C-alpha cells in the first residue's frame, strides 16, 4: 500500500480516528492529526507495537517438525516366529 492518511487507515482497519491516533501516540509515531500521512514503515511499526502489547510476538513463524515415518514389526511365517520390520512413510505434499 502507498502512503495514506490516518483517516483512510482508520476506515480500512475499521476503528475510530481518535483510537487510532492514541495507539499511534503510544507506539511513538509522529502523527497527531487525521489528515497526516502514514508510510508503510510506520504501519509496520504500529502493527508490531500492537502485536506486542496484545501478548503476541513479532518474531517470524516457529519451526515445526513432523515425523514422516513410523516403524512397526510384523510377525510372519508359521507360528509367528519371524519378525519383519515395516517402515511406513507419509507423503510429503508441496505447496505450489
């Protein structure tokens, strides 16, 4: 998004101009009137401040590790005297 005014940003976000200006003041941004411009960097810093103040973290996504294979044993032969190890792997789906 290009630079927008505080009033336009409040309309997009769905909040009042006064509430947005008070949040911007708490975040340390220089805007004090509804007709002042807000840059993309200022929007990002406001978002990071709001996430931090509401208990979220501004860090990137955490790493998730999933087990793809499961190993089990199967008893084979007469009377089940012989054990065979079986490894089952889940398919790895890639997003395009």
